[in-house]
């Protein structure tokens, strides 16, 4: 992929809103539109509204796109739309990012902005809109306030009534019911509690982590179809798609495996550890590994309102039992070198390598997380039943579960600060940035429950 020269089909301005450092989605939009003839003004990450407005006026953009991954970024998007109104800006605005929903864009944001607001589901939906917008503008069939005047649908609204109703119902229920702290009867408390090989933390350097083990743990489906976008077309047979993977995609994978090792493009590191713990209600208390009477942290988890009434705290021995249990935690990173090399590729307009490498770096972080989790299961004595193939490993067909903060079973992202401090992640230069996201980007953290009943669940 290389930028096309010559006159552009239109000017597309895109930026990640202030407080948000995520740019892979935005950069994909840049690549797709640039290679389809548009002039893309990519302002980068953490952009305040004044910068967006200045760039709009300077480049006379036909469309403004705002991107963000964080929930708080959606609030900044609404604020920016209100400022656009004050400045007399009415061009169409595309909003994209994982935290957005069609309802939020078509309802809340459209009510805020005088011009038209479009839900950017992905890079190709942005391209689809621009390919309709520019001919309509040239033929005087577009009005900033009314939208398309030629019968084109400018908003592809998805069915959202059911999910909206469910959200309202859940919120109302949570307000009316008192907190449920009774232990789930579906989780057996009378199980053997393991003794870890050490208390405290241990750091693993690249020399401790075999490359072949990491490559074995790669989730190829997530990498090839998700990160690299090599998805099977509907009209293609499975046999034809498999042949395409063998001829085209797997050779690319092998090239990047060799480059990563030969050129030291990733710096895999991990820190993991075991902490004495006990549960009480929905809380889990952690104690000093060297003095178990000293409480050093508390994690509070939500409990399911229905079904099995699961809560992560229930997977561990209760304070009432008098037993001291073990709470494993881990953090892994591909290092700042991964972020810097991806940035170098993008700034050099080397888009193909950028997509391949970024996808590999993200997937390798996940592979390392899986590898460290397997090490913990082995050290606790539970690896005997582990599958011997990656498909079953990725399907979580092993004892216990790995949870990351921000997901339904442990949604409090601020607990990540406690995890990072307890593990001493500053020793890996791994920290939370000002937008409350892990830096370096290609990093993950997790808490681990070894209990046989521990699986993913929604609270």
C-alpha cells in the first residue's frame, strides 16, 4: 500500500480526541481512504478541539472524523460537537471507536450537532460514506443540515430498541436491590488450596521466554482475520480460502516471525506473582507475602444478579474458613520498541508493513499472556489436564480463568493501578498513561482464579 499521487477526491480530517492515545483504528481509516484517492489529514492522538477546528479551517475539510476507544472519549466527542456549533461548523462528522454505539451517535450526538453525524462502524463504512458524499456535493445534492437531497440514505441506523430497553431495565434493578454479598452456592468452597512455589513476584526477561513457545500460542484466527483483515468472502469456499491462506497469508506470517527475531523488533517481558488472600462477601483481601497478617490491598468485585450469582471473590477461600489462599496476578509487554517501530513504519507511509507488524505485536502480547498463565497453572500443579493443541487452549479448556480489569467480571479499571503497583510493573517500564490505558500499548495484565468453576461471565 502506498499513497496515491495526484488530485484528491476530497479532504478527510481525522483525529483521536483528547485524553485518548489509541490510533490503530484511526490509522486504518487513514490507510483505506488515502489509497482510495482521498487527502487525509491525520492529526494524531490526544487532540483538543481547537486543534481540530484549526486544521478544518486550514485544509477546508469535507468531513471531520473523531476517533476514540475510551468511554470518556464519547463525552469529549459530544463536547466537541457543541463547540463546532458555536464556531459555525456544519460539515458531516463521523464518530468511530469501540465505546460508541449507533444509538449514542444517532440519538445523543445528532441532537447535539446542527450538521449530520455518522456512525463510523469501521474504515470501509467511512469510505462508503465519502464515496456517496463527494459526488452528491459536486452535484448540489448534499446539504450540511438536511443531508442527502438525492434519496441516498446518509445514516445506516441499526436496530437498537432491545438493547436500549435492557440497559434501562438493568440500571433500574441495580438501584432498587441491595448489594448481594452471599456466596454463590454454585461454587464449591471445599476444594484443595494450592501452595505456590514462591510468594511475591518474579520477572521474566526475553532470555527466559522462548520465541517458539510464543509463536505456538498465537491466536491465528484473531491475527489473520481480526488484525490483518484476511477474512473469507461469502462467495468463497472453505477449500479456496484455506488455499489462499497457504499460498498468501502463512508465508507473510513466517516472514514476520523471522524479522521479529532477527531484528529484535519485540522485547517480550513479564512479571507475575502470588499473594496470600482471603475473601469476604464480594471482596478479596490481599496480604503481605512476608507478613500475612498485614493487609496490603482489597479488590471488590460485582456479583451476578441472576443465573449462578457468580463473583470472582467466591473462587477463593473465605476469611471465615481460616484458610489462606493464593491469588496469582500477571502483566506482560512487548516493550516500547514495538510501539516505536510501528510508529516509524506508519510515518514512512509503509502501510502494509505497519498493518502486519502492529497486528503481530498485539497478538504476541496476547500469546505471552497465555504462555505466562500456562506457567502459573503448571507451578500451582494444575497443568496436567491442559490441552495439547492451541485451539483448545484458546477455547479455555483448562482449569481456571484469567480476567482483565475493565471487563464485566471485574469492571473497575482503577484496580489496574493496584495490580501494577503490587507486581512492581515499573521495573518493566509498564504503567498507566494519562488516559488510563496501559503503556506500552502492546501489553496486557490479568488476575487469575485457579478454581475449577472459574470461567468468563457477565456480572
